[in-house]
């Protein structure tokens, strides 16, 4: 009986022992007691485009490896993270691991439906989904959010974007973004609460957000943008600080959307505080050795007794920093200490000069420039590796790089170097397109209807070089131009370049002939000081006087034919204007001289000099005066030809036609030009009562001048230096399509033979 029981007990244990022995071949226990499996083979099922070996490599589990449930979970996450698969399943069959995958489809085409405000190409550039890329659900969700954000920024706050998938064969899809743009959410009203010193109209002119008006049909400033509203708060703060309101505080800025989601109402609540004057201004340089306060006080812009202005304070800091830099204090720092006196409504300002720790530039690192060469960016720095670090010079470099207009973003940041006295300057840029092609159309009373084409690359081959081809075709003029400029010739601040040109002009109405000019020029432009520049130029051109009318003056007929001009010239210009585009303060001076006779037929010396001065009578009213005088004379028994003489009128002397004054053949009424001239102008520009952002201004002006002197005299020629003058008024409009100006002028001093031009209209644009 005992042996029988042992026999059956052995039969019971035998299968268990066999099973445990078999399982022990691929199961083990880790130290934490978690079961591990050893895989002898991995099979991948369901792949169409992806190679099975690639799938296994993503898992980071290979045949013969041991794995746990946690490692399988990690492998699953890694496969999903590739974005290649819509579904993944891992299962075990004995000692085999089977991976079932469902691949994400491939995007065959990305399309946009329902978009009228924004072009397909612009929308496609804002999303990450691309044709021939794998469809990833999360990316598409982000694309939908991005498109809705784009529409919100354009004022379409009710826009709705949805993504639709159209399945195709071979696991492909078409991805369609359906867009319901909805109505534009424009700004219907902007109001200010708490403003007493300035009315709402003044403050609306300060901020960048604008109320909806018919004339803003080409602008987006009348559409609500949260970022723009934040910027408006900063603009208001700067405006009040500039005008002496030291205690200004922005209390709140709210945007309320109308129930129909078609319009916004903006409300800015502010606390102006009191306006302060400057009581006392001083410079404290006691912490610097051997510095004379008098020399520093001479560059202080802030004046006692005037209203406080943050702009004046910032300008004074810049001037003092530059002055100390010239005195070899490269590490000096200016800190304005502003003390308020609430009782007297004044401030005391002390500019304290302190010498900071000596820090040197260890390295300048540039990144983000794919096309633009490093040297194009590096040469905008006034400091190089090893120089003393200067906050002002680094800030100037950042501004200079931005002014290149090669980049969407420019960030210049210093960071600690390898030692306490070393700093590294990081320059991060984001390039933008610098190629331009433009087509222009317009009309002027002097040239008639006109059209032009310009092709330009401002960063040619990434070297910062400027290449331009342009052509203008007008009723009275045809012109072709090709120019090239190297801004840093010989790696110095020398702008060198050349011009090629071909110009034809119809001067039949003025002087009974046509003129054709073909030639080229070499030029070199360089700074003498911060505001003074000089240009040297050599030009060679062929001038042809042709198609002379049979009834033309003999003084014109004698000029018929072709002559060559070889001349060198120089131009000095001093520019102290506050803006080159729309100046309202400052002045500009120029001096031009030219010598012809280095070969060619022409032999003459010419020169002209002048200046223009702008004075702001009020913030919106500007007075401008201009004066210029010039002359040309031949030498070596050579006369000045008609194509080199001066012609005054139209733009240069309103109220008179081009060539409307000066020597004239009284028999044929042909203008002959003159060798000596002077001209001047005074003009008052002012608002006309329309919203300032429309850009419409009125102008009252008076022009005067004279043109006289020929190399030969004849009783048939009227030639005297009597003054001509005119008065008039005009309107100018900085329209969305380009600048437009209309002038009405009437001569008050003229000669009987002069040609008047009462009305003048100029318009031009590019699109």
C-alpha cells in the first residue's frame, strides 16, 4: 500500500516538474520579484511602408533580450511617440513577441476651403501638416488652433476651423481644413477714463489700435489684437512720461466683445497724476577719478525749468555714456536718480556716473543665420573679441543689425564668460526674405502716366550686397537702371558700387528735341562723422540730342548730335533730421561739386550747395524752409551744352512748368536752360481737421528762384536774373497705395515769357 501511494504521488509530481523545467528556460525573477521573459523572436505584422526592422529598433528590445511588463509599456510608448502608427498592440505567443501595428496614413494633399481673407499659401506656411508627410492627429489639432489664432489676429474672432479627412487608396488621405471665417471683429469704439490733460483724440493718435473707419480698408489696425492692446499700454506710458507725468499709472485696459462677435469696444482706465517740471539737474562723477564735471554738463540735454521728459533723460544718459567713453572710461555707467517734489510739482535729477567692474568681450557667437555670412553681422559691432565690454555699443550693434532689414528677429544678449571679467555676446537672428519684385503705377503732371518694374536683392549671396534692376516707362520718359552696392568695401565702412543707366526724354514741348542718355557711374560713400558723410563718384555717359524739330531754335539745332561726358564729383551731406521719411525737426545740408574733362567732349566745373530746415511750431504744425544755389561753367574755351545746364520749374519751383523760367528763345519759345540758379521755399504743414491717422495734411507755401546765364548772347534770347516767386497751397495724403500730393500755385513775380503751371498732381505706388 505504501509503495502504491508513492507511485501515484510520483505520477502527480512528474508533470509539474516537467512544466517547471520547461518554463525555467525563458522565465526568471528579477531582484524585486517581477517576472521577466526572454524573447527568442520578434514578429512585426501590419506594416506597409515602415520596414519591420525599423519598428524593432524603435522598441529597443531585441531577440534574446529579457523584458518585463514595464519594458513592454516603454516600448509601446516609444512606438506611439514616432507618430507613424495609429494603433499598436504587443502580444506573446510562447517565447515569441508579436507586434501588431496600424500605420498612420500619408497625407496626399492639404487643402483649405472657405478662406477668402487669407490666401492658401499664407495659411499653409503657418501649419506643420505637409503633403507626403505622415498624418499625426495631435499635429492636426495644433494646426487647427494655429489657424484660428491667425484669424483672431486679423480680426475674425468668430472664425471656426475644422479638419476633415478624406480617405484614399494605399493608406493615403487628403487633409482638408474647412474654414468659416465669419464677420470681421473690428474696433467700434476706443474710450479713455481718467484723462484730463489730453482729450480722447490725442490719446487715440498715440496708440496703435484704431477705430473702424472706411478709409482703413487696407489696414488691420482697426481689428482687435490682444498683443497690440498690451503694446498700446506701453505707448501710453511712454507718452505721459515724455510729457512730464511722472506719476502716470495705467489702471486697467479692457476689451469688450459685442454679443454678435462682430465688434470690440476698448476702454483704457488711467491715472494721469500731476505734471512735473525740472527743478535741478546735476552730474555726479565723484566716483570717477580725474573727470571734470563741466565737460559732462555740456552734453546734458535735460534743462532746468522745462517740463520733465523721459526722452530727454534717455538721450542725456546716451550722451554722457558716449562722452565718458571718449575719455577712456569704457566701463562707466550712468544712473539717473530722479527725486520727486510733490509739493512743488518738480523733480531733481542727478546723473550719477559709476565705474562698473572691468569686463572684456571674450567671444561673439552668432546663430540662426543660414544665408547671411557671419562677417555681415559681426561688422555691425564696434567691439571685437578682447575689447572692453560696452552696453551702449552692444545696444547700438543690435540696432544696426535690425536696420540691415535682413532679419525678422534680432536678439543680442550678453552672458557670463569663462572668468568673472569675461563676457560672451550671443547674437540670435531669424532670417527673412530679402528679395523684392515690385510693379509700380502712377501719374505725374511732368511725366504723365507711368509704370515701373523693380527687381532687388538686398542681401545678395548672403554678403549684404545690394543689387537692383529697375525700369520706368512714362509718357515723357523711359528709364532703365542697374546698380550694385557693396556696403563694406575692403572690410571697412565704405559703400562702393556702380550704376548703369539708359534714359530717354521727350522734351519737345519744352525745347523741341528728344534726349537720350546712356552711361554708368562708380561711387564710394563713407562717413566722416556720425552725421556727416561724403560720396565720391565718377560717371561716364553718352548724350544724344535728336529729333530736333525743324522749327526749333538755332541754339537747340546747334546742339544736335552725340557728346560724351567724363566727370568726377563729390557730395558732402550733413543729416540732423529726426526722420528721413517724414521729417518734422532738424536740418540737412549738402555740397556737391563736379569736374568734367577727364576724357570725353564736355569740359566744365559745377557746384551747388543748399540746406533744408524743419521746425515744429506745435506737435502737429511744422515749418520748413529750403535754399539752394548752384552754377556751372566751361573751361578751355568749351561751352556748357544744353544737356548739362540747369532747368528750374515744376517740382523745384512750383507755379512754373519744368523749364518754365530761365533763358528762352523768344522767336521759337524754346527753353535753353541756364548756367546759374538759386531757389528757395518756405512751407507750413498742418492738419486739416481729419483724423491724424489718415495721413492728410494741408500745406501753405511760397517758392522763389531764378535761372540765368548762357555762354553766348543774342538779341533773340531773353536772359535775365530777375527773381520769380509764387504762392500756393496743397494737400498731401499718405494713402495706403502710396504718397499723393496736389498743389495749386500762382506766380506773383514772373516775366512775360515764363511758362506757368497752376496745378500739379503727383501720385505713385508699388504693389
